[in-house]
């Protein structure tokens, strides 16, 4: 990185973190077998040009260099202190940094966020230090910060002992420090180079988002790679993502925790609560961060993101054309793409006619298979150019067979020559073909080594959108004391948003005569702001046929509630006509502690849980996004012509999704959680109706 | 391969196919730019020691060798003819092979199975030739057969132009010819060697299973790798798989067609109908063939299968222990394994105590994370040996971080030294570490380059079972003329199998008075062996309360049927009490045209289709397998304690699955299709009851 600086001034955060003029190594060891002896060796081996101060109270020299007894005895205040001492001593060193005005201290030791009650106390102490003095801490449990261009190798990670590390435009931020080594060695094997890499550790002070933001104006950094265990400090990530998008710098992320077991690991490693993965997915998508699911895709996707900027929200198509010399090889990519919802389309009749005219002999099928006979420069070039100029494709994949290994001039060269087209062209080489891969990487053509990685990257790229502007996020209200509305009040709130509810009247439990504004049969429900789950306390009676039954139902409810909640007095019940529609869904809004306000549409009843059939977005959403959510839900098929069933009012449903999502920007009311369950779906033109609702305010 | 042979005798199929004494190249070209010039070059380059007869009626020499004008003018009958001429001429050449008594002809041309009606005629002609003369045909559309040990490179695949192809114990059979090149080059990059490779083409005569079977007794072949577009000639595959298992030679398969789009490609390429993927999965599992889902796993899995033989059906556990030097790297594998249903388990208290005693410092969590500090030979060796001897694990995964790249003596060497344990040990190296990978491969230790491949292989290996003995499969009856049973007769058949049905009486549609052996309300259904879908013709009336309603319901049904089927006279209806249970499932049996008899358990109603919530096995099944099927179904949760609902009678359900699956071995009745839908699930002890049934006989 080429951070500009004026030697006379205090360094910026980015400078102190990644381009310090001087580095103190607190606890530097003279014993080369020790981890704490590594940073000095790596800095020297790399040729760092700034000043290094090894600090060791027990020695006058460390690895042949003069050592200093303590931070306070240094001749000048270092820009960055890398603290290599164990947990308790590391806190003391950080306190000394704070006293002296060291701008950034990186802490290697663990035992903080993952250290139970004792660790939590130490974290609080460090955070207090930062708040009081302005010290910024990277970590704890950070393996360091590396700037390859400036040879600032502030790390204990053995991977950085390697000479000739590949320099390039990628900046990496990782929750896992050890992964940095894997990324850099795998990058080297692919000719993929890095500008800088940071192991963010516990993020008790400097967050991953802040660290990335501090590098945004570095012209040498062209893209970002994130390895995430969970979403932490989401607002900082969003702020960074918005600015990265504004600068045309793509961000790709791999996130752990799709399974419950891995989510638990993230928890035990960092002390952070791992959220639900689909909420994290919605958050990343909303930030315009391309999420990949295969580890190798993380390393291979950025060239494609650089070719295909975030797509406008209006462009919802994911239409891919495939040209190949090997039907079997292409079928693997098609299989993987199709399973990710990418449409692999047949060329149109017009396009096929143009292919034929260009001399491309192939069958008019879902893929253009040139076969062995078409493994020639002219054939492949003509096929690619025709497909790339066809309006029915958003992206073209070239799958090259055995010739790629020793004769890249036949089918790989045309890929390189056609790749400057307006539409992105990516390639998967089926054989092991290192020379051709190097040619493609050198030419900036997105290339993949496995069908899974190719499909993963294409899917991530076609799904990427511009990040949504940061709204007044209400992350914190989830933790605040909450107040629940009773069902009538909840309906009132929904009504204001524009969501209809079933007719409902409150009836006094002691009423002598009850006249209803609608006819029997009716449903009778406990009306209380104290009890959220009415059914569980015997607070619901359905199919009540007449006034006598109604009175007896009311008494039954009163009795049931008294039995379970002796100190709660029930004064009113809610009465509604029995309603039925084509089916029921669950529509919800809530403020996630990390991701912020989300809107959720799910299959109703037990199916939400059993099939995890739900769609999540960050709120607010527009009508198109609401329609996407509907189409993502498997159960939606029953409302859209499944087995000749009548059509449901999907327009009204989409409007209801948009309406409830507006709670995210409503300045009059701070809703933590709003759930309409069930939302009754009626026939086309007859709307959707809330039949029960639960709302919790901050 | 070292196929033994006696020069005086007719070659066996295996010899003629893969170790011929002489090869005729029909249509060999003198123009090195032509595909048909390749086989002669490859045979010569490889140093094939047998006789090669180039056949070209227009030239006296081909590539400097004497050419023959036709097959019939050769001095002796070749063991193998590779026919390189176009479609029509290829048929003539095959006919000549048949006349002359050539044992095996391989046809390169396409235009047969994928050639529409014209192609089908040519296929029929070739098949007649084979039936009449005993000629065996490989292909058409075959890229050839390769025997690397004997340097018998009978192929036009450019990948075999390469010198120093890696020789080893793997035999490959592939539906895709072009894929052979990818497998061999990717194998070479991994030090994985091959004995032989065959492109099976359209399989119009020699099937993939037969080809593999012909190589079974070759001691140089130790394992099999299959690349499948679909399941074709399933009986041959099963026969091969059984014999391979008996010889301890593992079989691994990658199969295309998980998505609808790829299934369509398989169809258009080969003319074969691609079946449902989950049926293919059940078939492969029943054959003891390990199925992998990532392409690279196909190349990386065999060493693990050689370490872990097919597990006995009684061993249903899939418990994995993980030891690592990098928490982030291990978490990727854990995530992928957990999503595949592999249990990544915490060490027991006893095991953890043993680890501590052995000097392994780690937290007692789901994985044993030695961290950077534990990256030492002794620590890793002690951790691995302790975990491998712990009874709670079926397999141990070692995930090694950055040290693997340049210091394999630290954490990779102990993996090699511990890998001879009784329990399998596999490893994933997180960085790019070619030297360590070579060490591991050389030592026969299963090793993986991506977390996805590692998890894929572990899952495939732990799921692998001994193949089921070949039963009297009824593959053909699916195509035979069929007869449908009416509902009463269907119930009778189920009853004999031991499956209860709801009370049911047949009632004459003209009866004056109707007395039922059960009380109202009842359901009334059309009783006919002609109409399968009663509801669609208005043949079902539910909730009939009394005799008058019953008579009117009968008349309504009679009228409805007359309206839709004027020539069908309805004489009887079926009357049943209205029943309700805890829920409904679909239980089915059918004879799949390729896989044979299958049993199927699925969510009832629309959920089968919407959530594709079903479990398939080849029939017959035992009680344990039936229980596995129940647990695979998501909807089963509602019967096993979901949200305090009463428990369903899962024992009775398992017995019903076993019972219906017995149709596969019933010698008295040839059932093509039997579907109980719904099967009502009652409370524990109250059984399961068929409430409708449809049975079709051959």
C-alpha cells in the first residue's frame, strides 16, 4: 500500500495499523523456536524500512539487535506496538501504550473474549483504556497486520516467513488469523497477489469494518476478501461496504456457520453470538458483498466481480449461456449452477442462426457443445462472440476440455481474446492446466479450477447488488426493555401501516348480553398485553356457534388463565368471525441485534420450523424485493397455480411485506418485533388479512 | 493391467477390449490435423508392443506405415477394431468385423443414440449384428479404451498424447469420453495413477457394468472410478459392484443430473432417460458404491475407501473427531460435514482426560484445537493417537494449518505416522502445500485439498455399505401391460402383506336400504378398477352424516362419473368411516425401469411435491433401514415429540414400510406400483392405517 504521510504529523489509523514508521515488539524473544521471536525475523527478512524496537526486560539484545527494557524507555513513541506477552501482561503493556500515546496496539494473546468471566473483565479494562485515551487495539487474539507493499510484516503467523509473497491489489480481513496463511499460499499458487492482510481477532475495539474502512482510499487496494466466522459490528461492515461500492472496489466474503455445529464453534472461539445464517446472508446481500460458499471460490471470484459491477436492483435475471468443447465437463457446471437457481438458457433461434452463419456446428440445445471437432480457435472465437452479443444472456461460461492442458492456443486463447466484451465471460478448465490458468489470470479473465467454484462465483456475482444506504438502524433497541401490545392495539398499528386485519371486537368478560357486528361462528381469544402465547394458556376457543357458547367460552378462558397466571385478571376477550382463505403465511418484522431491522416471510404453522421455508431481507424493502421473497418461499407455489388451485392475491401480499418493512423507517414508533401469524391469503383481488398479531415495542 | 493370455486361444472380452494382441484402426488418416490420425500416433508414442493395422482404402501408407485397404484383407483377424469412420460407414465396418469374427469393435462416431429415428435404426442394426454373431461393440460415441500398463492407447482423446501418464491401480469407466483427459491430468497432478480408462459411449451393446466386470480379476486393478450421466443397465452395474466388493475393490462414482437442467443434458447426449436423482442415489448406495458430489472428490476419495471398507449395516453411526492446528480451517470442514449429516463430536470426558495426560493442551470443545502453540510433532502425534483409540469416533480428521507448507515434519509427519491405526485418519491441508500432499499420497494417507472435498469424501465413506445381493429384479415388468386393482382388492393385497386399512364396505349403487357396520359420518368413494384418480372425476364425497345423505352422495358420484366417462357404468361405491389420526404420509412401492423395485416414504398431500420431502430405498428393506427412512423425512418430526404433540406409532410405520417392500420378493403377485396415500399415522400402540390405496399389476 502506498499510504501518503507527513512525518511530522500523528499517523492516521490506516497508517499506524498498516504503514507505521516504527514498531515496538513487546515481549520479543531471543529464542527462535518461540512464536514471540517470529515478528522481528519476518520484518527483517522482508526488509521493513522503518524502526523496530524489540522490548525485552531480561535481555540487552534480541536476535542480535539491541533490546529495550520497556515501552516507556524507548527514544520515541512508536506508531504501532505488537504485544506478544501472555494475557495478563498484555493488558499491562496496553495500559502503557495508552499512557504513552501509542496510536495502535495489536494483542496476540488469547484468553479475553473466549476467557469466560475473567476474560470479560480484562476486555472491559482494555475497552476502558481505549475510551479514555484514544488508543486503538487490534485483537486480542490477533495474528497481526501485514502490508506486503511496505514490507510491514507485523505478525507471528509462520506463513509470512515465506519469501516472494505475491503482491497485488487484494486486502484481506479475517476472523481467523491462521487462515491468512492459507489464503496467501493458495493465492501464490494462482498468481493472485495481496496488498495487505489483517487478523482482526476478537474485535473488542477495532472492528473488521473499521479496519477495512481505514484502507479505502489506498489506490493500491482494488478489492476486498473477507473470511467471517459470524457477523459482528454490522454497522461498521455496512459503512465500509457502501464506501467500497462507491469506489468500485468489490468485496467477497466466505462465512462460516451454515450448520449449527460450526455456529457453535464460532461462538466458542470468539465469545460472539452466531446469528442465524440466513439473516447474515440477507445482511451481506444488502451490503452488496458477494458471498461464496466454497473456500477456493473466495480466492477465485474477485476478477469476475471486477468485470461485473453490482447489478442494478431492476436487473433480476440470472441467465447464463454455456459454450464448451466437452459436454460432460459443461454438464457439471450446469448442474451446480442450476442447483443455485441460475438459469442456464438455450440460445434463442436468432442467436442459433447467427452461430450457424458464423460456421459454428452444434446442436441447438441448452449448451453449445462444439465437441472435439470444434476445438479450434476460429470455431470457439465465433461461438463466444456470438453468445456474448446475444441479448438473452447476462454472462457466458466457457468450459474447455483436454486441449486446455497443452494446446491453449486452440480454445483458451479465444476466451482471452473475447473477454473484453461488455458482458462478462468466465471459464472453467476441466483438465489440470496450470499454463492456461496462468495465461487467463494474467489477462484478467475470471477462471476456475472446479465446476463447483465456477458455479459458486457466477451465482454470487449475478446476485450482487449495490448496497442499500445506511438507514437509521435500530440495532440497540432489541436489547432495550420491551412492552407488548395487546391484539387490538397490534391490529391498530398494522392498520396504520396499511395491513388489513380480520374484524375484531373486544368483549367485556362480565357482559350480560353480547351483540356482535358479524355473524357466528366466531373465534374467542384472550385479550392481554401480558401473555404472548394465548394458545398455550388455554386462551383460545374456535368455532363458537352462538351467544350461549360464547359466554361459556369466555368463562373457560378466564378459568384457564386464572389457573396458569393466578395474579393476572382478565377483563376482556377478543372475538372474531371464523375466517378461511386459500392458505396462511407468517409475516414478521424484527430488529436483529447484529443485522438490524429485518422482514421475514415464512410458511405458516409447523412448516416454518420443519422445512425452514422462509425468506429474509433487511428492512425496508421495495415491491420487487417483496416479490422476490414470495418467489423464494417454496410454499408460495400453492398460491400461484399449483394443481389448479385458485390464485392467491400475491400483489396484496407483496404490498403487506413492503408495509410491515416500513417499521424500519417509522419515526413515530420503535417496534422491536411484529409478527402476523397467520396472515390469511385470499383470492386474487381479495387481499390478505392478519388473523393474529403480536407486537413488541422498545 | 496384466491380463494373462494364451496366444492360441480366442481372447476373453477383457483381453480383446483392453489387452488386444492386434488392433485395426479403420479409417486411420494420414493427416495429423485429423482426429482419425491420433490413435496410431498415440499407440506408437506409448510403445504399444502388439500389431497395429492402419486401414485406409485410399492410401498405401498412413503416417509412414503400411496401410491396408480393408479389414477383410488383413493377414489375420485383429483382436480389436477401432472404427474412426463417420456414422454410416462405421456401421458397414462393424458389419465387416462381425463377418470376420473380430471380437470387439469400438465406434467413435456419434449420430446413433442421439440421432433421432434415423439413429435408432442404426442402433438396431448394430444390436442385431451383435446378437447374431457375438461381436461386442464399445460405443458408439466412445472415445476409446486405454490400458496404461500395456501401453494400449486405443483412443482419439488428445489427453493421451501426453508422455509419462501416471500408472496405478485405478480403473475408470465414464459416460463422458472427454472427462477421461481431465481425470488423468488431475490425477497426475496428485500422483494418482491409473490402470485403465474406458469411454463407454452409448452402451448399445457393452454396458459400463459389463466392461468393469471384465476387469475384475486383474490383480493390477485395485479400485474403480465412475463418471455417470445417469444410471443405465443397472443390473450390470449391480452385478459388477457385488463382485468388486467381494474382492475388496472399492468403487467411487460422481453422477450428474441432480438438477433438472443437467438431467435434460444427459438425455439429449445419450438418448437415455435420466431418472430421478434420489432413486439413482438409492441404487448406488444399495450397490455399495460411494457417491461423491464434488468433482475433485472423485479423484481424492479412493485412498479413504481403501482404508475404510464398506461398513456393516448395523454400524449406522457417522461420528467424526477433529484435531487441528487452525480453528478457522477446521471449522470449514466441520460446517461442510455437519450439513451432510455427519456428527462432529466432542471427545468424551475419558478421552479428554487421556489427552490432557498425554500433554495435549486444548479446550474441551467440539474440536481439539491445538492452536499455533500445539504445532509440534509430539503434541499432534499424542492428540491423534488418543483420538484414534477413542471408542466414540468412527473416523478422525486432522486439519493442518500453515506449517504444512514448509514444515511438514511438525504436524503432517505425525498424521503419516498415525495413519496405520485401525480407524481411518484423513487430513485436509489448509494452505497450498504440494510437498506435504505428495508425502501423504505417497504414504497412502487420504488427503484433501479443499474442506468441501474432505467433507464430501468422509460422508461418502461413512455411508458406504456392503452391496445387497442381487434379488430377482423385476426391471422389465414396469414396461409390461398393466392391470389396476379396485380399492377393495388393493386393500386385500395390503392386508396380506400385513398393512391394516380403514374399515371399508362396498355398497351397491342401487341398494334400497343401506346398513353400515360402522357409524356415521362416512366417506363415499367411487369403486372402480378403471379410474385411478377418483377425486378428479367427482368420485369422492366426504363427511356424509346419514343414510339419506349417503344415497344422495352415491347418486352424485354416479352422475359425475357418467358425465366424465359416458361408457363406464358404476355399480358399486366404497364407504368408510371418516377417520383422523396424528397426520398422514404417503407409502409407495414401485418398479423403477432402471433401478428396479423401490420403496418410498413421503410427506402426504401437497408437501411431497412442494418440499420434495421423501426417502427412497431399493426394496426390500429391513426394519433398521425403514427407521432410517423415517428419520430422513423432515415431516416425521411431527410424530416424534415436536412441540409436545402426541407421539406417532413409528414402530408400526417401520413395519408397514418393510411389509410393502416385500412386494419385491413376492413370487405370487407381480406388482408394478402400489401407493398408499394417505397412510394415517395413529398414536403409539395404535398402528398405521391405509385410507386409500392404488395398486397396478403387471
